[in-house]
C-alpha cells in the first residue's frame, strides 16, 4: 500500500481542510498528521524570540495511505487544486518514497 507524505505550509485551518479533503477521497482510510522530528533551534527565552522571521504560517506533515498508484495520483491532484485555492504551499516527497 503506497504511503504518501506531504508538508503543508499554512495555518492549522488550512492543514485541517486538506486533511478533511484527503479523508473524503474514496479508498483513503488513513490520514495522519505526523510530528515534526526536526527540533526548532530557537526557544521562548531566546533574544530573537518574537521577531517577524519567527512569525509565519505553520508547517504540518501529513501521511496518507493510498490503496494503489491511481489513488496516489487522485490524492495529489486533489491536494494541489485545494492548495491553489487556499493559497498554501504543499510539498510532496519523491514518488520513489511512496511505496516505503
């Protein structure tokens, strides 16, 4: 079963909208927001805390199990269309990684 991973750069509401879309696609049974494993180097008491560079859209990692390659393409097409409408950035992992 192919596993797709994508990174959504946008608000919590945007990530939730994409997650809802994914769950509505026929054949998709597992959609999960996975924890970001990359530790953030700045902390709350840092001298740079609160600077404009630190304030921006969140990053959300989503993992989707699709039943086959056709469903993977349907997911990708649907997510790209919604991301365009929401004006958010979505990055997909390489196609070769989907079957891991």
